[in-house]
């Protein structure tokens, strides 16, 4: 039977070696977790779904905060009866188009 020292060829691991291994392993794990930021289309799709979900559950102020500032008043006026006389049971995102510059999106 060989001792732990015999298996390491006579050298015990040093604290510096252990620390260095831990740092290298941490950096390697950190780099594998890097990913590209979401695309413009993905961000628009997420915002549209959040807006529809907020509107569905009667949070029109939250939904209006996700609408473009230029159309926010019209958005609230068109949905004034939601949560009162009109109750939204389901929503579906039917289409999404982002202009080439990525400045405007139509959902």
C-alpha cells in the first residue's frame, strides 16, 4: 500500500498550488458562463409579453409603463374599460417586426 505522498511522487501539494488551481478553475467556470446579450428582437418580445401579462391581470399602469411614451396616453384610453366592464382572459402575441435600425418595433 502506498501513502498519499507516494502517489504524488514525493511532493505534497502546496497552498500556493491549491490556491492557483482554485483561481484557474474559478476563471474557467466563469468564462463558460459568459453569453451574448439578448438581441433586439428578444428584448422586444420579452417586453411585449410582459406588457400583455400586466394588462391581462389588470395592472394597466405597469403595462402603460412598458408602452412607448408617445402612445402611452392612447394605450390607457383604449384600455380604460379593462378590469371593469371588460376582463381579459387570454392574450396571444401574433406578430413581431423590428425595423432594420432596431429603433422601432411593431407587435
